[in-house]
């Protein structure tokens, strides 16, 4: 069972306007809410696949890097563009990006050493999920050790949801 990407996208869109000045989580010089199509192309080159999708009434682009085009240690990098900001929609700004790492590249220890202790830990189906308010969700596989997906978003407020598990 794969994590439900539409749930992640919906959360990102809901909280994008509420993003604070907290330093965003980043990877490989990509920073959601700051990086642009130009910076992505300069860093990673031409995408393997590109598409335009309609989300919440906006046309937004998605670039996928896989196979030889994927960064080292990654099977697939998916970059979604189009972020609603105070000035309106910025089609060229990275809204979020998702890494599908090769097995063993991002394990629990690597994630905690790189981004610290998560603010929240929860479950989505079979996946244990680490939540970082700086804008990172890490989905661990059934073994609980290797990360299967890392989703980078603009900073997300913690909120006071009593249903969310505390660390």
C-alpha cells in the first residue's frame, strides 16, 4: 500500500497560506516556497516526465526525475509547482517535492541525524510517519527502519489537534 499522495497535497494546499517564517526543511538545494523552476532545472536538468494538472482550480506543473535523470540514491524525485502566496498563485515556485529513495539511503538514524527528532509521529495505513513542522513528512516502510518516501512542503503549523499522537 502506498501513502495517499492526495492527502499530502491537500494538506500542503490548506497550510501553504499559513506558512510561517520558520526555516523550511530542504534537500539538495530545493526549498519549497522558495525554489523555482529555474533553480530546479539548473540543479537537476531536464525532467524525465512533465505534466500540467488542475488542482483547486489552478493549473500547476509537475516534473518527475526517474531512471538516469534521478539524483544519486533516489529512484524518483517528483517536484510539484504552483504555490498560492499573498501575491497570488506563483506557477514557477516549488509547492512540494517527494523523494523515493533507494533502500538503505534514508533510514531512521539518517533522518533523525539530518532533521532531528520529529515533532509528531503517527501512522498512515501501514506506514509510520514522522512529521516535522519545518515542512517534512517521512514515511517508513513496514520494517520501520528504511524511509520509503520523504515529502518536503512549506513549513506547517503544529496546531493543537488532540487526535494527533505526541512524540
